[in-house]
C-alpha cells in the first residue's frame, strides 16, 4: 500500500517560527531540592564501581524529579514545540565522573541510551579536537566550525553544557516542519523532491555489511506524523562513493531553498548555553546547528558539552526506511551507531 500523501501544511506546535515563541517559554529551572536530588544520586552512583554505560532508572532513583523531567519530555519535546532547556545544575560542584553520572542518570529517565559512534560511546563529548570538516571521517562536533542545520541519529539529542566558548558556539534551532510548510507554499515541486530518498554519508561508521551511506528522504510523512532527516555536508560527501550519483539540479535547488529559509531569523532561534544547562531536542521535527566559536586558550576553560542520544519508548512511529540509519524503527530500541552491547562505554573525556 502506498504511503499516505503529506498534507500541504504540517500543523501543530512543532511547526513554529521564531516569532511564534514567547522568550524562555522553553526554560525549566530546577528547584533547589530537585537539583540536590540529582546531585546526590550522581555522587552515590559515581562512588560505586559501576559501569556508567549501564545507568538506568533503577540505579539512579529520582522520586521527586523524574516525574517532572518526563512531563517536560512528553509535553514539550515529543508532543510540543520539539525542545526544552533544563537549568539549575552546577557542574563545578561535581567531579568528571559525577557529572557524567548525573547526565546519564537524567537521560536514563527519559529514554534508552544509544551509542553515538563506532567505539560504542553512549556519553559523547562535544569539543574541538582540532579536526576539520574536510576530513571525510571527521564528525563536525569535533571541530570549532559551524555545524550547519542537521539531525542526529536518534529520536532525542540531549546536550549538557560544562563550559561555554569564549565567543560563539550558540545553539540554533529551526522547525523542519515549518521549513516544509514554507517550501510547499513557495515551491511545492521542490518540497516534493525532498520526499524522495537521498544518499547520506555514514562518515566511516558503517556496521559490517552496511554500505558507507544510507538512503533516506529528508522529508517523511508516516502514520499521520512528519519526520525529517538531514545533514547537507554528509549528503554532499556521499557523492565520493562509487554507485552514488551526483545530485540532480532539482535536489540542489530544493536543498538550497531549505537552507536559505533556515538561515532566515524569522525561522530559527538561537540560544546561549550556561554551565549546567541541559537542552533536549526532538530530531524528527527540528534541525539543530551550532555557530562557529572561538575558544579560551586555557585547556580547563575550553568549550565542552556532554551529549546523549536517547530513544524514548513514547517517541513517534517512523517509516521503515528510517531503519537504514536507526537500525530499527521500534520505539525505545532504535537510533545510534550499530555496536554490540558489550562494547558500550561512557568515557569521561573525549
């Protein structure tokens, strides 16, 4: 049976433009007792000889705070505008292992942890490692360059700021549903082009037997829900592989139009990270970006974010083609890089 055709307009709170949002409506400040509960659970877990990659709700109890965190996830991240920011933790009061435990513990109450690279890291470190986007095996989060708008290989990406940059490094969000709506109004032919599969580079992280690219449409409509998947640089770099055709003129024009719309301040929203801030983003309805940044010269002050890829069991149904990138389309057990479970780790630094 052919898939249902998408509507001309994607409706709902996730199809926002920047002017539709009230400043800080996405911000949730932890009460002192909530922050203290998280910190106590983190210290207790970190003090044990426990595998942090196996962190779950059972070994990170948050009886006071977990219901609030889950309510934010369900109402705002999965069912609302597609993002939220949680503030109130002070990473300076925690050791590196305690910070990792705190973030992993919070994430475990929101969804299953998923590996982010071929090394099986369920805890990622977003920092400049001196790499360049010209390196076909480099990931953009390992550079100081602007990332450009994209999605990650998971339902929800969580970022925790340990140290902001000296200048720049702002988080930028744009509704992919709103971009679809604008394209359908301006150039419906180009919008339709993005519902066709397009090859995207796996950047050296293909599992055995997989091709070095996946082939998923940018725009998707399934079971009455919109879902997008995008990384322009990796779409371009996939053309290096034998068997991947050059982009057509229509594909280039469609991607260019979407990128121009995303760059318009009428569509995107930029956020400053403070130490301790945790940002949750729904990859299916938002693209996220990071502006280029200038770092501090002192190693201890250099920009450093922790990252989780999460698979909430309540996440929306996805079309089967998403399994090319997510490994599965089963909610709560999808996303990430295919790595055997016994190789999952939670490194304390990059």
